[in-house]
């Protein structure tokens, strides 16, 4: 468990960003031991409609060395850009003074619309079920990006997304592309930087298969559930990544030893499915939660921890007072 440290407000975490992600609506990555070839990419994606092959050229590494464009919803200019970056994931995401090009690329969503600096490090810290996560993150030397966009080749002033945009459909399509790419020889991990999830390729396949069989979204491939120690008396668990579905994340605060963290994590997943299926949670609403008591919701614009985002904050409605 990591110590709890508050963060300052940050513009990209404003609730409005949920509705306006920018040039790229979704963004995923596959970490590799070494750079794959363009033929490797095309072979892995043979089951998709590849509409363009981008040959190696003189590009900034941040723009990708080479790749392909895959049709997703071509009738509304919806495509998936798959490109290769021949270096490790830039987790620091640059600095406006010392690395302005990388900082600019990050701020424009080149590494995912909701990515925040330090996301891979946090993903490794909270990859509770995968002891090899740290080695995979440290061992990769290249990655393949998978990004959804509606503006490729569009006229100036064209909308960044269609009126009938389907965030879940986009993310599912992109995840299926990443799943195919994770079969490339040398693939070490699937990385969702917006949900700060790091999975072994086999775990990605298992997650998607189980979700399909249970008619559920593969939330453990899209969002993480994390646990923190607040102080000697209080714990906090949260979700990260629901912004990809244009939804708010959740925080659950509880006294140490009062709840089984596994039950809290399951409850947070159930809340995520509830809102993903259209459920609404208003400020002050209650839910049956762990310990068999009601938990009360409080909507806040600023999460307690990175990445900054609006969240729904929960605590048992039992007279205890969380330290927020």
C-alpha cells in the first residue's frame, strides 16, 4: 500500500474533459521487448480492415515510426491509428521548459486522452495480481500505440467526434486491436495508460473472454482498483479509468480493519458496472455496501490522488467521519 498524498487541482482533470477528450478518443499500448516490423503489425491485424500502411519515414519519435490505419467506423471517419514507438514509454511526459516537445505531445493526447504523468509507475505499483509487472515495465524497449480518432484527414472545423459517439464501442474495438497485437513475438504487456492497467497478454485474453461469457464489460482491462493507507485509522480504495467511458470514478473511504478490502474492491466494480449500464448516482445517494451497511455518495470535482479527475466519494453512513 502507498502513502496517501493530496494533489493540487489540474486543468486536464476538470469534469469537462470527460466530454472533450481531443484528437484521440481512446488510447492503449502494447509493450514489447524490441521494435516489431511493419510486417509483424500487419500480420497480427490480419483480421481487421487495414486501409492504410504508413511506411517508415522521418518523423519525430512521438509521432510514431511506422504503422497502419484500421477502419473502425469509416462512415463517420472513425479510424484506429496503430503505430510503433522505438523507445520505452515516456512516463514523465515531458516538461514545458526542459522537454517541451514531449510535453506538447502529451498535452495533445498523443499518449492517450486521459493519461497523466507517472501512470505506468502507478500501474506497476497496483498490479496486485501480477508479480512480473515491474520486470515487464522495466524490460520493454518499444511499444505499439492503438489510438481512436475521427479527425484523420477531416476538413478544418469538423467535429472531433460524431453525434452518436459510442465510447464503450470505441474502447472495445481498440482493446480487440491491442489484444491481437499482444500476440506479436516479444510482447511483454498490455498497458492501458488512461486506466493505469498493466496486464500480461495472457491475462488480457482471459479478462476479455470472461467478460464476454458473463455479458459484462472487461473493466479489469480498462480500469484499475487501487488501495491506499490514509493514516493509522483510515484506508481508501478507488477506481481509475472510467473517464474512458465518459463516467466518473469512485473513491471508498473506510476505517482500517472495518472492511475486507476484497469486498470493497468487488463493490467498486459493481458500482462501475451499474453506472456503465446507465445507472445514476446523485450527491447524497446511498448504496448497500460492504459490512452490510449503507454507504453515502458525495460528488467531488477533485480526486484525492493522481490522476486528477472528478469522482464519486463514498463512506459508510454509520456516524464515522472520514478525514477528507
